[in-house]
C-alpha cells in the first residue's frame, strides 16, 4: 500500500489562493432560486431571518415584522422580472 503524495508547495499555494467551484459562494440570485425551488418541492423555510436576508440582497425592503409568506411572494415576483442568465 503506497502513501498518498504530499502536494508540492506551489500546488498547495494555488489551492489556497484559487477557490474550487464547490467553495465559491452562491450569487444572491442563485440563493433565491434555490430557496424557491426548495419551497416548491415541499420544504418549509425554518429561518425567517434567512428569507428576509435573501429578499434584502435582491433589493427588497423587508421589515423584521414581515410575514415569511409575503416575503417569499415578493422574492418570486422579483425572480420572474429578472432576465434569465
């Protein structure tokens, strides 16, 4: 059985500086699309603050007292108005 090779210092540095695709944060639009897809698949948003934060990143003014259902409806309308990627 052979031991795994240790990466070279240059490869280690490259791995540190260049993010891999799975480590790249999602765009605001993609987070909203994922939220709506999860809800449409039968999921229930458990964190209203997260839903409100997604709405705010899309440019919505969301009150801390806003109902989650209302915010989701507003996010849907924003996504329908955005041009596809």
